[in-house]
C-alpha cells in the first residue's frame, strides 16, 4: 500500500490556555479527496492552517510526503510549499495585480522560467479553470465564482501534488457552486491530485469526497467513506448532518469565544 501523502499524528493546537484541536490522527492517501466537515467553531479551519504550515501545532506531527513540517527547516518547508497549492476561501487575489499577474506570481518567485514561458503557462492555467482570456482583468472585475476559479489557477501554478481548498463554494449561488464542484472533480481526474477540502456544505462534500472527517469541538467525531459517515449514529454527527439546532448555552458561548479568537 502506498505511503500517505499527509499523515497527522496526535495533532494538538492551543491558543493561550485554550486547546482547539485535541489530538487528531488521520491520513490523506494518494489521489484521494479528503473532505473536512464541521460547523462554526469546530476547529476545521485551524486544522487546515496547521496542515499547510501557517499554524504551528502545540504538539503532534504532520508529515507531508514524508517530511515532518512541525520540525522542518526553512529550506525544507520551502520545498514542501512548492508541492502544495492552497485556494483561500475568498480567493485572496492581490487587488493591485491583474488576474494573470496573480497566477504568474508563484512562477516568478519559485522558478527561473522565461517571461514568455510564464505567459503561456498562465494562459494554460486559466483555460484549465474556465477563464480563458481573463488574464488582463483585475480581480475587482470578476464575479465571486470567477474569483474562486482564478484562485484555483494560482494554486495550480507550480503543478502541485496536493491541493488544499478552504470553503471553495462558500457564498456562491447553487448553480455556481455546482460548477466549482465539477471543476474540483475535473482537476483531480486530469492531474491525479490528492486534495483536502474544508467545507460545511454537505451537498458539495457528498459529491467530491472519497473520504470525510467530521470535526466537532476539536475532535474527530466521524471518519471514513462518504456512506459510512452519512450513516453514523454518533449524536453530534447526526446533529450536524440533519441540521438540528444546538440550543445549549454552553455551546453558544464556546462558539462565540472561538469567533473572537479568529477560529472557525
């Protein structure tokens, strides 16, 4: 059996006295799409930031393609970051640059390719996400769905082995969101990518996932293939999947505290 592309072991993250992730252990396999589900305050976005090296865990390990990023040197982390792509929730496109310049930025920073070659690669990436001819547009001229697609193109610029998506269909109408789901599926099929998708959108999760993890209050409440998670009888899993409101005051206070700490 091939080694996993990502392996998290007893992963814990603390902010001050508060522990957000409580010893998570899981793997992402080659050519697999792992969807991380969870409500507001569950810790799923903290998990994503930790997996890509933007957050340092309090303890535990995260191996990406065999390298433990929790102890890796700066040079080793630079090498790892060239193998992964991250599409932020809002796109995070640089407003002062054109769409094409945004996509070219990783190539300019991390390769010695000639400008003419980079221009060709930018056009190819835009074509891959359905934005042919938009390289000279500014991000402000794009719709929400187009910004997501442009962010995907930038995440793909260095031809990574692993793609991370943070709420890829959040804030989109159902038709546009379905188009984003189809794009994720087509990119995976075309490039045999491993993917980690953080979302709270059940319809998207059911469509694109090979396996799912449901995070609840910093713990893994369910993990496995889509049907296995859908059929889980764990009370907190059923509450999330069946959209049952949480009326306990303590949980509301917990969620408020997490929001004020910038955790989702």
